[in-house]
């Protein structure tokens, strides 16, 4: 009785390139850090009623774009 070897399992594709949500979170941290340093060093005051919603909206748009790019890339492979 002879046995045939099992078919090799396909390799899972490795994800290459930067992680876009991590970049977006990092950019948000850089912006908040820069504003904090500017406030401490030169006394810059920020109107958070105007800037806060814009920052979070921009962050959300970056995350949506990153998700869309991820979905499109995943379908092509």
C-alpha cells in the first residue's frame, strides 16, 4: 500500500508596506505634541472648539482612506 503525500499548503500572503492607521495615529500625536510644545514655549493658545473637531474629522478621514486602500489591495491579490 502506497500513500501519496498531501498537497502543499499555499503560503499566506505577507502584508508589506506601512500600516496606515498607525501612521494616522502617529500624525495625530505629532500634531498634538507640536501644539503642546508651542503652547509651553511661546504661549500659543489654541481654540479647541474649532481645532478639535477638525483634527478628529481629519483623523477619521485618514482611517477611512486607509481602510478603503486595504480593501482594494486585498481584492486584487
